[in-house]
């Protein structure tokens, strides 16, 4: 009796090998929840500015409100892409999806572009807004960096 199995047949008979699934570290949920909250605030800020929500917009100086009211619609489109992709990326990070890195990278790029576009125009002298814009970019880069490293360590699937 001769039993010569071809390699393909032997592979088909063997049980599948599964990669070990890493347990999610506790900080993934902490950072993911913070990213989700941060992004939700960004979405609210965008929608309140877009609709000129009075309780929200009344806290800004008149010059700043006029400035935001005169921004072109396409700048708001880039801004929308940034905040909504950040929200989606945060949800994907909490679900441990590897694609969250790409979505968060797109969000960071959109945020940088929207900031550059909005500040390339003559603006109202409103320095606190510029400081906050830098903080938004830094936080976006930190969240992206965290997701990238979690992906490289195999935490994201």
C-alpha cells in the first residue's frame, strides 16, 4: 500500500492554524473612548458652526463669527471630512479594526488641510482660536500615532 499524498492534499487534511488573538490592553478602551468623545465634540463644533447655532456662536466675538460665516462651502466640506472621519476612526479603533489607522490618517490630513485653508485667509484677530487649532492637530496626531502602534503590535485586526 502506497500512500503518496500531494502537498495540496496534505494541507487540505490538516487542521487550520489560527493566529493567536491578542487580548486588548486596557488602555485601548481608555484611549478609544477619549478619542470618541474628542471626535464627538468636534462633530458638534462643526455642526454648531455650520448652522450658526446661537447659544454656541454667541460666545465668540463678532469678528470671529463674521469670519466663519464667510468661509467658502468647500472649506466646510474638508472640515466635515476631518471631523466625521475622526469619529468613524475612533469607533473603528474601539472595535479593534486595523483600517482605523487609514481612516484616522485621512482625518488628520483633512484636519491639517482645513486648518491651513481657514487660516490662509485674512482672519479676525482671534488668537485663542489659533491656539486651539494647534491643539486639535496635536491631539489628532497623537491618536493616529497610538492607532498606528497598536496596529504594529497586532492589537488591531
